[in-house]
C-alpha cells in the first residue's frame, strides 16, 4: 500500500512539472465554439502559454481558450480547450 501511495504522489508531482517547448497560438471562442468578435489571438513560447491564457481569461471570463502548436497546427490536448 505504501508503494502505491508513493507511485501516485510521484506521478502527480511529475505531471505538475511538465515542461512545454515550442511556440503556440492561443485564441478565444464563445460558448458555441465561434471565435469572439474581437478575434483575439496571442502567441506564446513553452510554459508562457499559462500567462497568456490567464491574461485572456481575465479579460473574457466566460470564453474558451484554444491552444495550437504553430508548427504542426495541432491542438495541445493536455491544455486545450480551456474554459475560463
């Protein structure tokens, strides 16, 4: 039982410390999945997505943030979509 607890704690710590690399584009959508009328987009590198995401959410608290890798165009599934 102690070893299971240790594994779970270690997994939680490693997940919280995940390092992102790459350049990402963040955009906002409304509840219907449509871009906001302001069509706000930001670009961030690596873990800078969290600061950008939080800034976007502070201005648009009911929006959804979509984060895409600029190189591949793929959505960053571990962090996106993010409901403010």
